C-alpha cells in the first residue's frame, strides 16, 4: 500500500487551494483553542505576578484572633511559617503633587535588607519622618533625597522627606504615576498613630509544602492568632474564568464552521479519488487499509495545521500577554510563559478534530460493494435527507420543549441544548429547502428563468448546500454576539436607571473612621446636597467556606428605596428589615449563593472579611440578578465597620444643582482622599464600557467565524463550479454567454446567503432564549432578546461579503474551455 | 446522387485553410494542418479517423466553441470567428445544435424542460415552442416520458433527449461528437436512425464524428482525418 500513500501525498500537495483551506481551518481553530486555554493562566499570572512581587513572596497574613486590627506580634509561634514581617500599613494621599494615592509601610531598617538602594544610605538617615521611594517614582516626579512629600493620612497632613531611593522591587513593584508605595520608619508611624509595639500587617512565608498545610499547622500552634491566605488566587481565577467561559462558548461556533469545512473538503477528496480507490481495491487492498490511509491523511492535516495553530496561538497569547501586563506603560512586562501541557492538548485537539471531521466521508468512501466501487457504479441511495429531517426535527423540538417547559433543567444543560438546537436547524433546513424549491421552481421558471435555474442548482449541488450550512453557523455566531452585547448594555443601563442618585463617590483611600466621619459631615453641611439622600455602601471581598465571596454593606432602611433592581419585598414585609439591628448579625444572601453553598433561611454562616471571622444568620434569600455574579451577602454596613474594621466605602447622594458642575467642584475635595466623583451617567457609561471589552473579544471570535466561513464558502463555490464545469460547458454549447453564466453564479451565491439568513432570522428568537439560558449557566442570568433591527446591518454585511466572495469565481470561470470539459477522462 | 443538386447551391459550411495548434508550455502540437472543404445545406457528413487525429477539435471549431489558429470557418456566408461573443452565443443557440458523447442533461429538470433549456436561456416565450416540443417528443419517441427526470431514463433515451434539445430552435446544422460512443448497439442504431430521420424531415445539415464503420456509411460523405489532414 505504499503506492497508495505516495499517491495521496502527491494529491495532497497538488490541490493547493484546498490544502491551504484545510490547514487554515485547522490552524485557526487550534490557535483559538490554544489561546483560550492559555488565557486563563495568562491573566491570572499577569494579575498575580505583581501581587507575588508586592507581597515579597509571602503567602500568609497573620491577624489577631481577638479581631483587633492593631496587635502585638511578639507571641507568634513560628510553626507552619518560615519568617514573618510585621509592619503598619496605611493608605494616604499625596497633597503636594497631584493627589496620588500612596500606601505607607511602617517598617524597621532590617526589613529593608532585600532592597537595593541606588545610593548608599545609612541606618541613621532612616529615622523620623523619612521616606524610601522607588526609582520609578523618583523619576516620574523628579524627586531627590531630601525632597518633601506632603501626605494626608490618619486624618491629617504630614510632611515626609525622601531619604532613600531603591529599585522597583517588592512593595514598589507596582508603582505608577497614580499610586505608589512608600516605606517609612516603623517608629515614626507607630508614634503618630500611638500604637507603639503594635502592628496591623503581619505577613509570613509559608513553612510547609502547601499553603493549606502551613495554615493548619500555624493555626494549631497559635491560638491567639489566625493565619489566612494573603491573597486569593481563586478570586483572580474565578473572575477571569467567567470571561474565558464565554470565549469557549464562541469557540464552539468556530469549531463548527471549521468542522463543516473540513468535512466538506474530505467529501470532495474521496469523491475525486473514487476511481483510484476502486483501482486499488481491485488490486487487492482491503477497505480497512483504504480507510486507514485516508484517515492518516486527516491525521497529517491535523498535525501540520495543529503545529501552525499552536504557533499562531502562542503568537496570540503573546500579544494578549503584552496587552494585559498591568505595568506595560512603565516598560514592565511580566515574563511570557505558558504551560507546556497546552501544546499537547492543542496538538491532540487539532489531530482529533481533523480526523473526526473527516471520519464520515472516509467511512462512506468504501461503503459500497467492492465491485461497485471498482466499476464506479452508484448504489441506490437510502433516503438520507428524510432521516436527517426527522432527527433534526426531534432535536429542535426536544430542545424547544426543554427550554420552554422546564427552564431550570434547560439551564443545567444549556450548552448542550443550544448545540442540539443548532445541529437540529442544520439537519432540518436541507429538506425544507428541497421542498420549497420543488414547490416554487415550476412556478417561477416561466418568469424568472435564470433565477429559477440557479436556485435549482442550489438544490442539486451538495457544495452549495454546504455553503448554506457555513453561513448559517457564522450568522448564528453573529446573532449571538450582537444579542449578548446589546443585552449587556441594556442590563447595565437598566441597573443604573433603577438606582436613585445623582452623584456617586468611590475609591476613597482611607480606612480610618475619623476621616470618614469628616467626609460625611462635610457633605451633610453642603447645601447643594440633599441631606436625606446621602447613603453609604461598602463592598468587600472575603472568604466564606473557603470560597471567594462578597459582602455588600448597606443601610437597611435606605437601600430598598435606593434601587428597584433587586426586589427585597417578601410577603408583606421586606427582607432587609431583618438587618436593621446590627447586633443580631443577620445577612440576606443571593439565590445562587444559597444554592451553591447549601444555605437556607436560618442557616448560620461564618463570614471572613478583612481577616476577621463572624458568624451570621441567613434571614433571607433574594434574586440579585446581575448586581453581582459572585457569592453575595448583604449585611448591615455597621457590621462591616465595627466587626470587620472596614471603613472605606461608596457614597451616593442627590443634588439640587446641576450634577455635572457639582461633580467638578467636589472632585477637588475628594482628591485629598483619592476619591473619584461621578454623575450617574458617567458611572453608567464607564460600566458599559467595561462590559464592552468582553463583547469586543466575543466579536473578534465571531469575526473569525465569518472569515473562516467566507473562505470555506468561496472554496465550496469553486468546488461546486468545478463539479459542474461540464454542465456549464453544455450550457455554453447551447448558447449561454458569459453574462448569463455570471448571473447564474451570482444568483446562486445570493440565494444561498439569503436563504441561510432567513433560516437564522426564523431561528433567532429561539436562539436568543437559548443564549439567555447559556448565560444563566455561566452565572450571568440575563434576558436576551433577538432584535431584527440590531441584526440587520450584519445581515446586509454578510450578504455583501458572500457576494464579494463570488467575484473571484466569476474571474476564474471567465475562460471556460468547453473542449477541455467535454473530454472524457 | 441527391447531393449533386445541393452542391450547386451555396455551401452551408465553408472551411478555408483551417489550422489549429495547441501550445502546452514548450510543446507545440499541430492538430489541424490546413483544411479546406465545404458542406452543402442538408448534407450528412461523417468524420472518421484514429484517436487523437483532431476530429473533436475540428467539430468544436465548426461549432464556434473554439477559435482557429489560422484560416476561417464560414457558416451561411458569415465568418464565425470574426463574430463577437454574444453573436456567437446567439448563433450557437439558434443556428447550431451540438450533441456530445455524454448526454449532459440537467438532473432535476424534466425531459420537457431539458429540451426547452435553450429557449429558457434565450428568454423567448415557452408557449411559442409548444408545438415544436410536441413534435420533437414524438420524433424521439419520448412522449410518455415528458415529465420524467433524466435519472429515470436509459442512456439511449437520454441521448435522444439531448438530440431533441439541440433541435428545439430548428437549427440549420447539427454537430454530433461520437453520439453513440456510450450506447449499446441497439440504442446506437435507434439513435442513428433518429439522426438520419432528422436529416430527411427537417433538411438539417449533419456533421457527426464516429468510430463506427457502419454508421459512417449512413451519411452522404465520409471525411477521413489523419495527422491533421484529410486522407482519401
Ligand atoms: N487543450 C488542448 N491542449 C493541448 N492539446 C490538445 C488540447 N485539446 C486537444 N489536444 C490534442 O489535440 C489532438 C487532437 O485531439 P482531439 O480531441 O481533437 O482528438 P480526436 O480525434 O477527437 O480523438 P478521439 O477519437 O480520441 O476523441 C490530441 O493529440 C490532443 O492531445
Ligand atoms: Mg474526440
């Protein structure tokens, strides 16, 4: 059989266009697969690298079991940890530059030993109100030793003097021109805050192999202290995962399009070779060997396309990596790394994908009786169309039934339901097309003759029908992205419209009750502000049952009036009433949280925020919609302040004046605290913009689907034209001219794309519902509506793209040689 | 013989100094090396010759499907190869009929529609051709199959439909390239009888390429093509 292999090798390279298309489809699918796989790690890495650096590779934070934020570190037993660093960490705002946010670290001279000074300061110079800054900050603000920094912290402005400049290591790693870190002598901060001998930030290097083991050991040996993870890797990962899941979802469309293309290409491959296959069979080859060799061909395509795909994927990741490095503007880009296993996964994917897509044509290639293959005799075909139609109808009806009758089940299996609906559509439409054409062909023939003939061609040419499939999938991906994006915008808009406030202040950089009280008093006294409209909330991230969770601290009496977005009414009462008394430590939780953590009304739950654990009672469960998609706990703001020592937050209020002018004036005041002031419209627009990023990524994917799709479609058009060359030659001999032939080809393309779009539009409403259910599956419960108006520009664009793709075909068929075509091979 | 009289009138096809050369890269094949001949209206001519001698090439040149390297082909006094594309298409549609070895019918169209295809492409009202259609269906003995698609027909039947399709516009000239090449002897004979009938009833000029000694004698004249030249 070596000869057959040789023959295949030669033919593989012979048809260049097809080779390129096959490799293109496999390459792009593999690249996107690879990039999607790598993206999670990449983003987690790019977010956590600076954290690892900034924490000086400490993993454990040690807090006092008593819940005091300042405590003595003297009695810490070094078990489960290697070494620990104690310091005071405080937020502050620079007053004499441009209100940059600073983090002050009160430390001892010894703890500075890992840092490299650009000059050689002595221990003596590190005393009193002296400050060590990074080279980057020194350069950004042209600071030198001896220069003064006016810093507002602990409610007052203090003057620090630069006494040392060090490299951008450790805590200085993430310094930017908006916020940076400063190390000051411990003694100075402790004295200013009157907390001598006490610390609020104690971190340690883990002593065991794993973080968990280290924590268990430490906590066992230190009854007065508690070790907690310094930062939450799961949190970063879970944030990223949701977006990456959406990408996987879009990847399905690309894989579908590519699969259809590869499948089509292989169909053609085996048709073209049927005589050769017959010859080889007549020479004693078995069906198994023929199949094996054809599949091996798929393997080779997978291997080569996979290799290109991995390279392209690495390229994509590299660009994304560069793009996602937080300190890119300062020339700091994290080293580019990806797990070697990804290469293996992507390689296996490419090969498996190519072989699976090729499987059915390959199996069918030698299904006929050997004698019939050799003589190239067609066996009466089973009515496959009807069977497909029935199966497709079942799939469609099944998914519709599930989706409409039992939404919760549909959501559990949403991706499968959607996939089977799409596959159902793809299986059903050919029969419908067949039926429609046979119904109308004879009626339109006398009037629109060429049009009728062209449409008839679509019915007979498998390649052209393959085009419809490709266009349908690509168009569904567009519908998905457009509907999803516009729904996200609508949801954000709705959420903001449901909140009653004119102005919003957030990002306040002080965790000190004094400063907070001063701010609130100032606002209360301001006559331009509606006093009773002032409302505070606080969101903090923490741990519940080892999972990442969010506490939303609210004013129970005010919050329900503040927003309609979440419906807290429960019977005659209101769920938030139970939070009124902060002493009781009650919490209202999100429906999804209750389900995930197995909590119910009455359950007790330990909430760990800011390293302080308190037991709360669940008094209500509420659908928070998209307020926050993580695990959510509404608690009384006072609980967060008193029990967990969290004093920063957001402030909302109404004004009697024009919000925009007031925002400008207030911004100056809040700059002192690092706070950002926005009108509702601004806040909404920024929020929408943040959401757009995801839709942009998704759009990129659907663009890929369209690009692969139009290449595939062009290829199919060529194939169908090649297969019908002789028919065209006959038409030529019957007196058609080039203009008529072009009209036929154009009408065919146009009909394919229009028919495909009609299919998608008809399916659109159901699809929108399914997208909504997939979104719920991805924990983004939202209503998706299908709007023809929104889709319309994309429909027109698709028609234009696919019609344009026909043009090369017209050029190519210009010099049709009738004699050549009429020759008998 | 009867062609004595026809030869007196103007020739239907007049070929002068016809040369055809194919250039394939560096290889030049001189297929037709300067042919001169005329065919009278209503004449039935068979072209014979070994494989590769240029028979098909010649037929395609007569049918305005290809352009000569040198020389001219005139049909009813008009030079085919000085015509513009559309004119040629019109000529092929209305004055010439072509039948190939493979029947080449459009699969999903009925027998009727296949025969009417040139009219469909031309844009003339189909009704005008109803009688012509019925007549042709009768001649090719396919009246009972008019609504059938080609799939259900035998090779011989399909080829007869192809002949009818070539005749729908009542062209003056019918060109056939090995029309019986794919048929068994019984079907071949009935097709040739059909062609001879057409020649008689409509007075259509027939030029056929054939390998069959028997069928070549059915016509008025045999042209032997060998090595790009006629041999006698
Ligand atoms: N497009 C082409 N390019 C190059 N050579 C060609 C081309 N078409 C035909 N030929 C050559 O011209 C010669 C005559 O071909 P033609 O098809 O006319 O032969 P034929 O007499 O019809 O043969 P057959 O009886 O086998 O059908 C052959 O040698 C063939 O190889
Ligand atoms: Mg020939």
